C-alpha cells in the first residue's frame, strides 16, 4: 500500500464510519470504556497544549494554524480565549461538525476559520502551527514531509503529537491491543522521537517543551519546538 493510499483511506474513513466513532469519542455523550479512555487521553493532550499557550501570556496576540482540527477540540477553546485560529481537516464531516460546535460555543465566531484541506495544501504564515494526533495515520517518510511543511508555515513555533515508537508499544501494536482492528480504524504508525526531532532541527527548530500522555489505550508524545 503506498502513501497515496494512506491519505485516501484517512479521508474516506473520517468521512464515514470513522466520523461517527470519533465524533462520539470527542463529544460528551455515553461511550464504552475503551472510547472513554481514548477521550480522556486526547483531552489530556489538548489540555497540555492549551496550558503551554496560556503560560506564555500572549494568547490573544497569536495566529494559530490547527492542522487536522477534527471536531475543534483544540481550536474552539483557543478561539474562545482570543487567539485567531485557522483550523483545517481532511474530512469534510469533521470540519462541518467543528463549525457547528464553534457557532454554539463561541461568542465571537470570527476568531475561528474552518476549512476542508489536507495538510500538504496548507499555506500562509502563522505564529504557531499545531498538529495533534495526525502523524499516526502516516508512515515515517510521509510524516517527515508533513513536519517539514508545517515548519514552513510557522513563524515562531510548532507543536505536534505522535505515537512514540518503542519496544513496548511496538509489541502492543503487533498483537492488536493498541488500536482497533482494520474495520474500525486507519493503519496506525509509530514514530521514533529521534526521527521527529531531527526533522524539526533540519527545518531550523529546537525542542523547548515536551510531554507524554499515557492511558490504557492512548499514547501520545507531545513536542513544542521554536525557531532557532
């Protein structure tokens, strides 16, 4: 299966059965124990990013690109706190859901713009570029290209998450207990942190903050890198 196929699978999955599944996970309705665990893990990652941005004390001054915004779990709270958000996702259904949630939630919906775009077609310049839980859908070579493109959009900072590749998680993935089966999800790729850091450094960035979210079914390594 080639890289183009991965991209097509991601788009089709999140516009069909994947949308229904992840809309529930990212919402507040009733879900099963596995989905609840993933919901809590994802929210921990989102909360960490929001806390990093708030700690800097300049959130209302920032322009932020949220690449792979999903249903707006990160974009909407950042826009509510005054940041100017450009949010995009490869899935039309995800973007529509994010827009609807933004209208219901935000007093000033002009703070957030949503668009259906794949990551490679993003353009413009933003103070910060954020990409959460996207790289897991792509192999290392494609992930390298994506990271480089995100770096080209960022004036000051890139924040991204990925599923870290280590012995324990590789074993879990192989025995099928790390992610749902093929009928329920896209292919899951693990990435070595050293490889991600190297791509960031090659594009003129240095890692400043890092965090790890680990629940029973959700593993996410989070890096913040700034221009040298």
